[in-house]
């Protein structure tokens, strides 16, 4: 009898759309990390360390430009898709508008890269590799994770992502066999992703009765303008997350950078959880806000409580097993890295405290408050990190990052309460 009850509860839990969204978005992130870990030694073996460095450099440029391609549609796209999921006309218009807007942005980026390569000495060492890598930008423009996230059917996108990454690994094994073929590494990634993403576009047109049409150019300009704040929020968040190790490089040598960098990778991975909670559930929250307002706040509270509880357990586990985690990754005992991990392992928990605020801002489309809070928090983090790192080294940076998470939760809560009072 107990087994039946347990089985029923697990089955019911899995059938929940938000839970499925979370699991399959997690699968996408996990697959990307795993394939990255597997492919690195494979590529180095075939093209050599020097060429691999240039391939990685080109990929880092493209990855940064992907933030521009996304242009905040990773937030606004799922929200609108969720709201209009039962209205095929509005859903089709939104689908077409997002794709056309992102393709226009890519076109401008490609023109800019072309002129930089041809008319300046920028990227001189790896200009050919970079040129071949630009196909990743086109693939990013037509990726549809945002759409499946909005209609809460991310299983499809996660399966396609796994298949494309496996095809990428096989292609590397069969086609990359000499240093002079290094220019094809990122090109293969982009080509395969583009093929699968195009397949998903045609799948959506047939399966969900999406009518793809060319939107008015004025609508594209309006859409891009409306997403500008979300773009700047993404950009500021990227700078804030990546800024710690850059600041540390001004005050510490390579040994400390290496020991901190090892821990930073662990924390970034653990921090995926609160981010995935928001990404997986805010489409449903948006739907409730528009169509079932009375269920909106209770839903946010439930999701926030679950996120805080689970990330609290994750942080405690990371603290208790920090020596084992460092030893597993570094293959040696690094006391400094263990200490940094014991401090920074509470960042996911502190970040989860802000889940309620982020869901509130995103579902109500409060872009002004979102960008305002992110600018204030970024300035606080960079300033505090610079001061404490100059005074106490890497430990100072760790403490600054903890203080920054606390400050972020406080400021966002103040902005949310202030907005709530004005509305009421």
C-alpha cells in the first residue's frame, strides 16, 4: 500500500509541467557541461594545445556575442508564449516576431565582425577560426528553448539538444584529425546546432499550428526597444558573475587565480539550481498572473520555499564535503581552495532567497525595476570586491561575493515591496 502511495506521488510530481520544465532545462545545462568536459581533451589531442587555445578564444567571443543575440528574449519570449499559449494567432505572431528580431540582430553582428576582421588588426591570430565560428550566432538566433519553455514542453528541446551534442562529438572524432582543421571545430558545432534548430522550427510550424509570417519592420524595432532593458540586465549580470576573477587578477598571482578558479566553476554549477527554478516556473507564474490572479502570489511563495529549502541542503552538503570535492577536481589536497569553497558554497542558498523577487519582476514585466536593481547590485559587488580583495586577497573577494548576494536580496525586496505598495 505504501509503495502504491509513493508511486502515485512521484508520478503526480513528474506530471507537473513546472517540474518537467525544471528537469529538462537541467538536462540541457547538464548535457552542455558534460559535452564540454568530454570534448576538451578530444580536441586538444587532435589539433594541439596552441590551436585549441585559439578555438577557445574564438568561442569565448561568440559566447559573449550570444548575449547580444538573445537580447533579453530568454525572459520576454517564454513569458509571452506562456500567456498566449491557447491563442494560435497571437502565439504565431510572437513566434515570428522573436525569430525575425533575433535574425536582424545577428545580421548586424555579422556585418560588424566582417568589417572588424577586414579593416582592423583585431582577432588577427584567429580571424579565420572566428569567421567560421559565426555560424553559431545564426544557430543561436533560431534556437527555440524559449518557446518550449513558455508552452512548458521543454522535453522536446532537451532531447534535440542531447542529440545535437552527441552528433557534435561524433563529428569531431571523424573529421578533426590535424591542427589545420581547427577552424572547423566551432563551425561543426554551429552547423549541427543550426540543422537541429531549423528542424525544430519546422516541427513547431506543423505540430503547434504556428503560422510563420514576416512581421512589420516597425514591430521588430519596437520589440527590440522593449527588450533593451532585459538585454542590459543580462549584460550586467554577466559582468557581475565574471567580474570576480578579473578583479582578483589585479591583486593575486596565477597560483591563487588557479585555486579560486577551481572553486568558481563549482559555485557556478551549483548556482544553476536557483536559476533553473526561475526559468522553469516563471512561464507558469506569468500565465497565472494574467488568467488566475488569485493563485499568483501563493504559487510564488511555494516555489520560493522549495527553492530555498533545496539550495540550503545543497549548500550544507557542499560545505561538509568541500575537501572531497576539491580533491576530486584537483586530484590533490588544496587547503586554500577548500577554504574558499566553504565560504562560497552558501552563494546558491543566498541566491535562492531572491527567487520570489525575480519571479515577481519577470512575470509582471517590471523591466525598469529589474535593470535598476541590477545596476545598483553590480556597482556594489564590483566596488566591495575591489576594496576587500585589495585588503585581504582572495578571502576578501569571497566575503565580498557573499555580501553582494545579501545586498542583492535586500535591495530587490525593497524595490518589490515599494512597487507592491504603489500598485495597491
